[in-house]
C-alpha cells in the first residue's frame, strides 16, 4: 500500500515539474456500487467521491491521468433483525481510498479544439474494505440467506489490516476548456472478499465487486 501511494506522489511531483504540458485539478462525483458476493443478497446503491487529479501529456491528443479519491460506496443488504423476523433491506456503506491511472486519448475535437471527447482505460487500486450500516443503531441484523452477523462485514477491522483490490477502468470524457465530465466503469479483478473473517465448507465467501462513476473535474491554470 505504501509503495502504491509513493508512486502516486511521484507522479504528481513529476507533473508539477514536467517539461510537457500538465494539468492539476479537483474532482467530485457520484457512483453506483454493484456487490457480487456469492454469500448474500444485495442491490446497488448510490454514493459519492471527492479527490485530486493530475495529468501529463503524452502527445498532442493523449495523456496519462492520475487521480486519488476518497469514495463512499453504498449498497442495500437483505436480512432480518432476528432469525424468525421478516426480511428487510438495510443500507450499508464502505469508505475507500482509490488510486487510478488512465491512458486517455481524444477522439473528437470541436470549437477550435476547446471541446474534446476522449476515451480512456487503465488500472485502479482500492484500499480498505469495511462494510457497515449507514445508520448503526446498535440493533442486531442478520444478513440473508445465511444469517451472517454484520460484524463479519468489517473485513479489514476483523483482520487488522488494509485490503488492496484491483479494478480495470474504462471510460469516456467530455472536456470544455478547464472543465471535464467523465463516465467510467470499474470491473473488479480481485476477490473483494478473499479475507472474509469466516470459514465454511458449504459457503463460498467470494465475489468480485464492480462500480460505475460520473465525475466533474475542474483543472486549474490555462493548459487545456
């Protein structure tokens, strides 16, 4: 984890002193998280993200984009307050730090190149996996269909370490001068639940989560 953050800081430092055109900006947006765990029932939820972005030009129409974001992902899990109670949906959240590197290529330009549409792809790294109720009132909640206690969903807290997961990101951007809108899809490449703090010969505690995100970014300076 420390090495990954070191790479990011080096990238931002190189961008600040690069002989090539570079940009630095702030980004914020919303996300939709899709939980693919084999051992529970879930439905996607909407969360948010905020962070910083830096770029280094590769050619006239291509660049490397690096961003570091804090994200809150929300999902609904099906469960019940006790074994014989009626099932109900309860909102859970997980807060993560995400580090993404994308190769972005502009495929269309308009308005004397002030307006550009680009496509990009690259790896994304996520740190921390703890799912917990958004509103924790202290009451018990057993997650269907196996009656799993919510405490087991705090994966990193139970293992006393920080999880590291890899996603493959693809997306499209629309940029006008210093303002950019982006839509990305992140496909999970690692098992999000490989460190789940429970063992069973009958239950597979596995799954590769995915999510999508829409962001707005503002770049400072006059490089566009």
